[in-house]
C-alpha cells in the first residue's frame, strides 16, 4: 500500500474512498515484490500494479467488490498448467494479495499514507492470516516505538505486534512475522504483514564532472536522495546539477566524515584524483555503507590500491571497493557509464551476478526468500 502512498494520500486528502490490493507474500518467481499495490477509487480510477499486467484485471474487480461490500479478503494468484486461460501469473510463481477497503473513517491507514509521503519512519502492520474477524486489522508503528490503532483491542497483542514491526522498521525492511493471538512470540496464530516506510537511501556522488550529471539522473530514477559534493565551487553548482537534491562545496573526505550514513548509503567517487580519492576512500571503506565505487582506469586503480594500503587499509576493507566502478557494458558516454554504475549498485543490493539472463539457470530474483510465504525485501 505504501508503494503508491503519494497517489493514495492525494485521494485521501480529496475525501475519496478506495480499495487497495497489496502483495503480502510471494512464492517462486513473481514480477512484483511484497508491498506492491493496486488501488481503485469509487469512480473506477486505478493506480499502481501488483503483477505488471498478469492479474491486474482480476485484482481490479476484487477492489471494486471490496468497495461495494466493505469486506477485506485475501486471494492467491498462481500459474495453472491445466487451464492456460485461467487468471494467473505467466512467470510460474504465486502471489498472495490482501484487498482492503479504505473508508473515510479509516484513521490508521490514512495516517500511514500521511507518514509515508512526509518520509517519516513508520511501519503499517496488518493481519494477513488469522481469524476472519481480524483480517486486515491494522497498527501504525512509528520510529520512536509509539503506535496507533489496534489489532483486537488487547494491549498484549498490540504491544507484541508493535515490537515486531519496530524491528523490521529499524532495518528498513518489509516482510511478514508470525505471533500468537495471545501476544506471545510463538508462531502459528497470526501472520502480520509489515510495510516499512523509511526515507529514501542516500547516494553521494563525489566529483562534479560530466559523468556525475548522468549519474545524478540515474540515482534519482532508482529512488535515491542524491547529493553532489566537490571542493571546487566553479564546478559544484546548482546550474550544473539541477536534478540533485543537494549540491555541496567541500572537501569530499571532510563532508563524508560529517555526514550521517547507514547500510543503504551509496558512495560513488568520480574524481579519479589522488588528492581527493585517497582521504575520501580511507574514510568511506571503513563505514558500514551499501556500496563504494571509484572511477578510473585499471592503472589508476592499481595506484589507488597501493596508496590505500600505505595509509593502513587491510584486505577486508579494500575488497569492498568497486574499482573500476560499474559493470562491463562497453560504456562510452556519460549516460552509458551511469547505466553501468547503476546496474552494479542494483546487483550489489539484490545479490545479482551481472551476467546475461539468456541461457542462465540462476534465479531472476536473487533477494527473494524461496521458502513458502516468505516476504522480505
């Protein structure tokens, strides 16, 4: 549901009632991950997608039905070998979809949309398996651990659900957890689907060069908050980087030392100048960030590697450096180079190999847990 929070929040502000279908579990290969959503308003307008087209029509009708009868339902869509024309996924996997009507008197769901569009950390927690009377019940858990709403009016269950949701929120993950109806952590009674809404991951591009302009666009396309940093004020200007969220004039290593990073942060070093690179990478490779890449030729990389060893970096730290930056696409232009860097960032995040899928027998979605009902991302 939070996958399309901006559109749904606008509908909410306009007073529209709507129904939203959310992917809450994936088995095998599927086109969209848990959290993907399709919504339909009372006028029949639709936004979002749960399958990239395979089952959209059937899910649309479920949303219309939910708007009419006010019932929350869970439906599974999979592939049918027996009936090639049956509604299902052509990719061979299966998805479970929770369809929930959102009326004007649904404060928890509407508060979750408001938190998501304001980039406030929050986790929308809903019952997706359990007694029929609890299906779709929701809690909104905030970053400080406070929550609103109730699953069944019992504080013990709500506290347990809030604690489990807070753990996923702290990790910035969306997924399912199982707890008992009495509020204990024993699995088997209730399955909760937790959608985490966290600020976008930070991409910092060091070096206000032509390649950075294209990489900023790629970073924004991937959903990052993008900062450009360079010590040269003549190059680090808003006019050159209008699509960047921030343009900073500072020595790269000094800026990085004073900037908050986390396990989702991406650092791209495009300066390929030892004066900037070495102190910057000495700092970057000691941080628990998602990705550190540095531009340059193989000769530049060898010289950079030697210098980094001289300042005390070990094999474990150096092994984290992606240099030369990007995947081998034969890139020449800044746009092609930005594509190769973006592809490597995605591969690092999702566990991909970067190899062609044609003829390969490896999973297409590497980061999906293959156990039945798993829904982590």
